[in-house]
């Protein structure tokens, strides 16, 4: 069977759903292809910073998510080797910049995005096998034998993106680090302050923060070669939990208590990958009206907490660029719709290329500074660099992707 759609999006994650919703808000129809048979709310929670909330407000779902999450009022960092405090930053009372940070359940974010889309906008069990160019159209061949003809193809299919591979982008590389993540739900209020607690150094980086008054999200990123991590533990949540507890036991009683309360089905591990930054600068992030968004474009380490935030930024920007190209009055030179789509996507690629480079590079460097056991950097981190890394995090987060309107 063969059908035709003007805009096809691959992947119903944060980037895919947000891009489709942004287009919908601007009056443009799109279809989202998801390989799974239902919404994949994998992962537990994610920190969303100022730039993400501006994008969510542009999508008109910010207030709905605010009602289900606590406002994080500050950041406190400590040494993961001694437990000694490094720096503390307040997010309130700053007259020059208005910061906003909250920890949102991934399931809540995905369901909110999906529920705002028109009926039938997401097509489940639609795995993309291959992409073929046919004149101005792209033929998206699915595993079930169906083919969709489209004028614009947007890859939002994550780190192992089929679309990024078609564009010729290099595969993401292993950063040499891994992350164990967990989520804890309390029967009553947990009593922790609404602050981001972080512990750096010695080849390990811990953090925890409240999602709401009864739940907490925590993470442990580490360099396996430095901390002698047993790779066999990846398949055993009991060993994963014990590993984190052993590393946290001499750091913080609060941190150990949070980890100890975590049930085994609320613990996961993943290798941390990133796209080589210069591949984003010089590679094909756009070709023949095919482009990538979110992790398909700029997979990065989680050290800035910008994975989901940057995807939300991308979605608003690409929707505005396409809408400006398609909705504005047509000139004689732009009477071909494929040409107008190309100009819109070219504007998107130009706007996001350097921003994506910055995300990947800053996240990698921040993680290296925070986690390394190098004695010189450890000394600088304790006395100087700790404050620099949070300053960089907040500066990058202070970005406004703008409103969903055609200028």
C-alpha cells in the first residue's frame, strides 16, 4: 500500500511528538511513525531547564506540566570523594535572569505531548526500513511493506537514527562513561528541599532532585575503567544498586538513603554516547528535504541536563522555519512547495548547527571536569571549576526559542 503525506516524522519520542505538536499549533499536518506498538515512556524522569520551559510554553503545555512537578530553587554541589561542599547557587532572587528548573516524569511529558495531537497523528508499529529519493519526494519504506511518499522527512529517531544514517552522519561514539539512573516514590512526602544535589569527582558523578513531593530522581554517571566496574552487573539490577550504594556510602547519608529506597524495577543503566561535534558542524544534517532533530541530530552526555531540553528547542525552531516557508504568500520564484520546504529546512539547519555543536562540546567537557580523578583538575574543581560548570549550565539554559508564530 502507498500513501502520501506532506511531512513525515520518524520516532514518537520527545523530539518527534514535540515537532508534530509544534507543526499542528501552526496549522501544518504531519504524521509520526513509531516502531513500537504503543507510546514508549522509557526512562524515569528528566530535568527540564529554562529553555525547555520556554519551548513547552510555546507548545502551550507548560502550565499543565508545572502542576505535576516541583520548582527547583537551587543547586548544591559536593565532592564525591570527601563529601565536602563545593558550591551553592540559588535560582531565585536573581533580578537579571529568570531561571526555571523542574524534574518531570518522562511518562507525563510524552503523554501530555501525545494527547495534544490530533487523532491518528501517531502511527504505531511503523518501523522504517529504508528511505529512497524519487524526484522531489522521499519514499519511506516500512517493515510491514507500506510506503509513504513525502515532501519532508524529519528524523527524530534517537541515538541510533535510521534517518541520520541515511544522511551519512557518523554513528555516535562511546564516551567511555556509563550512567545508572533510578526513581524513588515515597508513600508520604519525602521531605527533601527542592534543590539539585550533585556530587563530583573520583571517576563518579552523583545527583538527585525531587520530581514532586513524593518522588525523587537520581543518577550515577561513572567511568567504568576508573572505578573498576564489573560489566556483568549491567544485566543485574541487584548488582547495579549495590555498586551505587558502595560508591555513595562515604559521600552522603542522604544520597545513600535515596538509593537504598529504590526498588529494583526502578533502576536502569546505559552507556553514554555522543556525536563527534565537528560531524554536526560539517556533516549533512540536511539533504534532499530530509533532516534530523533531537538525539538524532546531537546525542550528548547528560552533564548539562540538556538532552530533552534541546530536543524541545529544536521542535519549536523547525516548526517555525517550515511554517514561515509554507504559510507566507508564494512568490513567483517559490511556487514549488518542495523548494519552499527546502528553504525552511535550510534555515532550521543554519540556526541549530552551532547550537548543537555547543551542546555536545560543553556537555562532554563539563562531564570530564566533574568526574575526572586527575589531581590537578580535582583541586581546581574544588576551588574554582565547580562554580564554572554550573555557570555554564545555567548560561546555556538561558535561551529562548521564541513563540510559535509566523513573522
